[in-house]
């Protein structure tokens, strides 16, 4: 019997739901740390109490819709609160698999993961603003630790498909539709949509649109709507003109086509990207956008603050070289990837636009090496699992996608600061990585 069918629990669950929604609103109004902790606790308890998938999807949808309505009238990024809801859904699965996690976690790798935490919080102690630095450390470390623990889950196919379907619906209702509206309002203009940029974070949109829509398509090939969604996603992906997103999409598609050993997929991928490149409008835009990786934009051109990436990286490397040996090994703090930026009359701060450099500055050489070990562990695990399933003729076609996904992100990290330093993106990416690299059972 479902818990919601037991009358004694109904008022308790309703009260928890109402309190949760109130805490969500108060958190985004007052940004109080205590309210955030209460919010995490309440939603965690709520999802753990739920007894079946239908109830999870119902509550997930209601909370998601309310968050969308709220964020449409505020300046807050929709990806952050919605990503938190995805994290709370993750809590449910962890609670069901906690014994399996304890029995299967590699102690050495667990120690390495917590060493990253140690380095992060070691650097918060000497920061000028300990409170702000601690919040930054939490935003950076918690999604990574969640991913590491989730990689040891033992999930069945129903669990995996549920999570993917929820993300698929998320893409359509919370990313595609707002993007379509913005695109129609600015018909024919290949530019960053101002309202879309600030309301829905195009980095979040385009990274996950380029990856998750294709991944979701694997579970929806019998649904013709999936092909419409796929075409829609590619149009909006290139309409945002986010360079790192285009790189990620290209690497992902090509890697998947090669790893899946599917000549038809490879042919379609090549035709698709060739068609995009031969269009005069897209070719000129892509040429201009990618040339700005190396050329600094004119003074006061704030929309391209991240142009001239090579110069930005050189400045960060010089900063790292001038640090003490101890800081080079253990890091210089969570905000060390930011530095003052001057160009003409423009005065602002800018970060590395490179996740690896950012981690090198934040948690040092030791931390970066350990971070890469954890990532490689997940990737190798997925690759070995793929080979094992292939020998047993049980390969669901998922693991080539996982490898392509991870490889695309690793390449994108060279050009972007999205997956580690931006919480609204990391909260999507890291739990997803954990789910994808989990142990999928047949039943």
C-alpha cells in the first residue's frame, strides 16, 4: 500500500509539502543559510517517505511548475532551484541504496574524495570572507561527492528510465519551451536572447540540451515527438551561439557514433554538422565566435568578457607560478580563479573559463590530480561495464553514450568554467554522472 493511501500519513505529508514550498520561497527571497538547510532536510524527508514512483513524479512536477512560475518574475536562474529538485530526487534513490553504497565503496577512493573536501575547506579558513568562501566550497564539493557516492548505486532499468524521463520532460517544459518563445520573439536573429540568457542560463540550456536530449532519444526512439524535440534542440543550440556548447555537442555526437560502431549514426552526425557548417549565416557566425577564443574583443564590449581565452589562461598560469610551493600544492582558495579585469573603461572581475585551471588555483596540484582520478575512475568503470555487458549480449546501448557524454564534458571543461564552479550547472551534471555510472541491474 502506498504511504499516501494510509490516512495517518496524509496530513503529515501535506504539511511537509506546504512547509517545503514556503521554505523554497523564503530561501530565494532572503538567501538565509538556515532556511536552505531546512529546505534540504524537509525535501529529503519528503522524498524518502514516498512509496512509489507515481507520487515522486507528481510532487516533482508540482514543485517544478511552482518554481518556474516563481522564477519567471524574478532575476533568479531557473536552473539552480530546479537542479535542487533533481538533487532531492537523488536523495530518494540514495536512501533506498544506502546499504549497497556502504558495502561497495572503495575505501581508497573515498579517502581521495574526502581529501578534496579537506583542501577546499582548508582554504576557506584563511579567506577574507569565511562565510562566502564556505558557501562556494559547498557549492563546488557537494555535487562532486554526491556523484562519487551515486556511482556505487545498484539501480534497475526502471530506476534509470524514470530518471532519464524526468530529465527529458525537464528539457521540454523548462528549457525548450522558454527558448522557443524567446526565439520567436526575436525571429531570425542569431544572437544571445537577453531574457533567455538571464532567465534560463544558456550555458546550462545548451550543454544539457546537446547531451541529454540525444541521450533521452535513446529511450524514446519509438516516439515521433522525440525527433521533433531533437530538431528543436539543435536549432536553439546554435541560436544561442554558445561556443563551448557547440564544441560539446560535436564531440559528443562524433564520439558516440564511433563508440557505438553504428555507421548510420556516424553518417547522420556528419551530414548534420556538414549542413550546419555550409549555411552562410551559421558559418560566418561560428567563424567570428571561435576566433574570439584567441582575439580579445574591443574595449567595453561586455557581452564578450570571456574573449581572448588564451590571454586569460596565461594570466592565471602566471598567478599560479608566483604562489608559494605550499599554495601550488594545496591551492590558494575558492575565489583565486577570479581576478580584476580592465579593458578600456571596463572594470570588472573575470574567472578562468577553464575548469582545470580553476581547480589548479583553488585546490592546488594535489587536488586537481585527485579530481581527475575520480573522473577517470567513473569513465573506466563505464567502459569496463560496457565490455562486460557486450560479452553477455546484454548491452542496452547506454554505455557508449556514457563514454561519449563524459568525453564531451572533459573536452568542454578546457574552454568553460561551467561544470565545477557554476552550482546551477554542477547540480545537474554531477548527480547525473553518478546515475549514469551506477550499476544497472537487469530487473
